C-alpha cells in the first residue's frame, strides 16, 4: 500500500489511466472484429467501407500509444490483404 500522499495520488491516477486504456483497447478489438465479420459475409464493398472507418480507429489508438504503431500497421495490412483476396 502507498505510504505517502503523493504515492496514493499516483496510484489513483494510474488506476484511472489503466481503465481508460482498457476501454480504448476494447474499442480497437471491436473495430477489427467488425471488419473481419464484414469479410466473412463476403461483400467486398461493405468490407471496404467498414475497413476505412476502422483504420481511423486503429490509427487514433496507435497515436495515443495504447498499441505500438507497428502493431497497428500489421492489423491494417492483414485486414487490407483479406479484403483484396475477397475481391479477387
């Protein structure tokens, strides 16, 4: 347990930030799953539309350093490849 007032405050701040980061990470996962669901449905146009909105979410979360920029890029690349394979 924190012994000083400063340490108690820091613990409160850390917990609040952890919960916020968890919420953002959940938003990221939801965005990725929406694209995967659209890909499974088999409609390339709809998948592309959902992908465009999800890219904005992925980039925003990467900019906040919730996930690494390379991980964001990897997710976008894999989803993009899946959509292109669906169209072909």
